[in-house]
């Protein structure tokens, strides 16, 4: 059974407290929080003050995805804001192993994200050190994009690497996850599904989350 992590990037920010309450009462496992700086990706989202407030509104894990340059400068602040999982991009980290160790030393689970064009083999040397790999299944920066089909092959490649190394790592898929393709993604080996528009644009988001959870 996959972990369901609705992305609040697609939520109604005028009703953020209500959106948090909805997720609290749903079968969602994590809150997925996308932080963008306008440098690493061509968009700006939200940051520490919003995450601090979300932390007060839920006891569910906060899965914070940093789409930013120089994430090491902000890791401690996100830990203090309440992040349980902190994910950095391999493309943004010059010293990735050091970044991972920093996150763990701060008491969070460490995740590494890779963009659609980034090959799986770049994860070989850190796969045993991380808790989660986020495979971006759209180009990062904007919600509402279509799932890139080649991601299914990358899931299988990553699953083989994890098995070869005897590692214990969640495979998270982020972007374009829908009711129609979720089962195929899970069958390929994903253990965490990030869903934004699929949940928050649904007429019945709690039921949509329940449907994803049953897959």
C-alpha cells in the first residue's frame, strides 16, 4: 500500500487551514510541501513562515521538497520549522553526501530528488545513505503537468539499484500522478505518490485520497 502525500502547492491558499484539516481527516499519510526559489526552478512558491504554520495544523509528517539552490544554507531552518523529511536535488548540490549527512544530523529523514533528464546511475554512491528518492515525473517548477511515461522505466532501474545494494529507500513519484496512472506507477515499484491537482481539484478530495490509498 503506497504512502499518499498530497502536494499543498495545488491547495487553495486562502483556505489553507481548511485544506490542512481536510488532509488531517483523510487517509493522506504525509503533507508534501514544495519550496521553490525562482533560481533552481522558474517559479517561486512559499517558504519557512508558511511551513511553520502548517506544522501547527497537523501531526502528520511534513515532506519538504527543496527546489532551491544552496539548500545547505537553509536545512537547519527547515528542521526548526518542523520538517520531518527534507529532500534536496542532486542537480543543486555540489557536495551531496555532505548535504545528506547534514539533514540526518538535524534529526530529519534525508531525501534526494532527480529531474526527468537525470540518470539513475548518479545515485549509486549515495543510495545507501538516503531514506527517500524523489523521481520527478514532470519538469520541476509548476503543478498541473502531464506525467512523463519514461519515469516508469526509471522506477524499475531505481528499484533494481536499491535491491542490489540491499538499501531501504522509499521511491517517491512527484508530478502528474492521477487516478488513471497511479496503479501503473505503484506496480512499477513506487512507494510514495505525490498528488497535487488530482487531490485538490477533485470535487471530493477525501474520497480521491481514499481511492489512491486503496491501490
